């Protein structure tokens, strides 16, 4: 049997490396030098120091620390949104929650199409954008509860509202590789309950749904990334992979657009209903008028049955011939008859053939 030689420290002896570390810390404290093991928040100085800007960040990105930029540069589009960069962006976006300031800058924010966010995520990452969306579902997440683990940047007890829906201007738009009504995922740092009102239904897990057309709101947020998920296609009823843009919202406001105003099929259906009702009303009016005219007695003065009034003096019809001959005749009529007779004689129109 082989003997295994053991290299053990004698009892009561500290490891040499541990002693050296303790002595170094004591020496640094005595000299007033602070020892830290936290991650750097600024870019390390070099001979030619330039602001660090990862290639996957927008040129219009909000101000970020060196640590935040490094975290975002490590994020991957298509992967799940719950990663270190997500918590870093939550903490940074929470600093932007200011209703008064956000209301002033809201109209000037860019509102890119969903297709642009999916096709060119690096162009918009960490940039403020404006979205008008139709919310179908919301769910409150609390850090440290259920399957939401707390993080250094998003500690236990912090709240977040997950919202899914459609960006209104995308409905009916032509887009390659995407369906016309492209879904968007929003994580709001502001409670949307007051704007959305009472939900149509609430699940056992607390998810709130808002019916077929949902509720329309406007929001300002930071575009974070895109991620791919599997959903059930509404037409084929089969699982399908879809890309979704993820936005972290820091400002919500009511929308002047109705929930289904931009739904083309609904607008067409409403127009057809209006035309049909108008035609039915016109037909009813015509038929009713026709019945009134048909039922009115002759000479009653109803429309279409005006009482006949002769233009001649009917009182002269009952006079004897002698008195009728003595009645005065209009001189203009006599002159006209004489002129006609004279002309006819001159032209020879009265010659018998």
C-alpha cells in the first residue's frame, strides 16, 4: 500500500499568505489608503483616454458610467432579458423618473417603428424613445418574491410592472419578416393601474388583462434590447419563434387615441354599419311617404293630388249665346288674330289644293 504524504501546517500556525494580507491591510489603514474591491465606475486612465462607447450603444444614448457601459456591452440581443445588464439599466432608468421634466421633453422624443428596433437595435440601445401602445396585459413584479431574484442594482422589495401589447402605429404596416401587428414588451417603473383602470380579468398570479382591444397609453422609456421567445401563432395555432423589443418605461401618460381607432378591420366594419343604417332609414322614409300619398283622397290637397283649377272664367259657360256674344273681348287678342289672318292671306297659305 502506497503512503500518501501529507503537507499540513503545524497546529496554531497561520498560512503565510494570510499573514501577509493582514499586514498589508494594517499598513494601508495606517497610511490612510482606502482598500476597495468594488467594480470601477469610471474608465481607467490611459495615455490617450477617450470616452468609452461600446459599438452596441446608440449615439444618442443617455449618460452612462463606465461600469454601466461595460454591462450593456456584454448584453446579447435574442437572449432572455433577465441578465446583469437588465438590472443595471433598471437602476439607471429609475433616476429618470420625474413627471414634470418628462412631460416637457416627451413631444421631442423619437418614436421609431418596431421593425427598426428589431432590425437595428444598436442604433437605439440606451436611447430615450416615445411609444403609443395598446396594453393587453400587466403584471406586478417584486424583487425577491416568487422567481424574481434580487440583485445588487435592483435590491429586494423594488417593484416593477411588466406590460405587453402592441404599438399602435404598427397595426396594418408592411414589414418584412414580421407580422403587421408586432408586439412590444415594456417594464414600467411607474404603476400603470390608474391609467389603465379596472381590468377585465385577473389571474391567480395577479396578471391583469384588458379585453380584446386593451387600453391605450403613451410612454417614454429607454430601449434596452430585443429577445426571442416562443409563442402560439393565432392563425396556425402552432408554436412560433418571435422577436420582441424590450423597453424600460420611466413616464406614462393618457393617450388621446382610442383603443381601437387604428384597427383597420374595425373601422371598415363601422363604416359599413353606418352606410347600411342610413340606407335602411332612407328606404323607410320613402315607403312611408308613398303610403301617405296612396291613402289620400282625390281633391284633398295632399301632395300629388292637387285640386284642378281651370284658368278660364267658368261662370260664362252657363250664359246664353246672346249674352256670351256681347261680352267684351280682349283687344290685344283681336289684334293678334287679325294680324295672323292678314299674313296667312298674303302668303297664300289658305289656297286650297
